[in-house]
C-alpha cells in the first residue's frame, strides 16, 4: 500500500451480533449499514482500524477514475446548520450485480470470498455496486 493512495472501505456484513469494540470501530469509520462505502486517508491509524474490522468489511486502494465515478453517481447532500449544502461523508451502494465472489461473504478474499484486503480489486467491486 502506498501512503498517498486513498482507501475505499465497504461494509459487506451487517452489524448485528458484532463485538462491541469492533462495532465502535465501525462507527468511527462511518460504516453503520451494509453496502456503505467510505473513502479514507491511507494512514497507520486507519490501517489498524481496518484490520480490526477485517471480518466485516472489504477495503483496498481506489483509483482516481473510480473515485470520480463514485462521486458523480452516488453523492448525496445534506443541509448544514448554517444552511449550506454539504456532501455526506459516505456513499450508499447497491448489492453487487452478479453477486459477491464464489465463496460469498463468509470467507476472506484471499480464499475466494469477499471480506478483507483486496488491493486494486476494490475498483471492480465498486463498479459492480454502482
């Protein structure tokens, strides 16, 4: 992972019956519902938080083209306290067209499943979910 490439994280398993420490970390990452995507800075602190939640999320380096497409298709705005529109800090996505990988959401990406670190392959998953 390079330090300057932003990371995209997607919650792929629901937050029911989750350890309270992991649930707290998911809330800090703004991942509160299934199929929510957030774009994060690539830092050691964020990487530690992602590794703590690795059984419930998938993440990787997002390309600039995918990030631009995500912003144009899925940005929602909210009205702030002073009356100006602000973009929401997350993106709501659809379930992936064609489903998740072969072994589903209960196996890591390295073994043919969906959760965990996936590197540049996060871009194809995001495009399937737009």
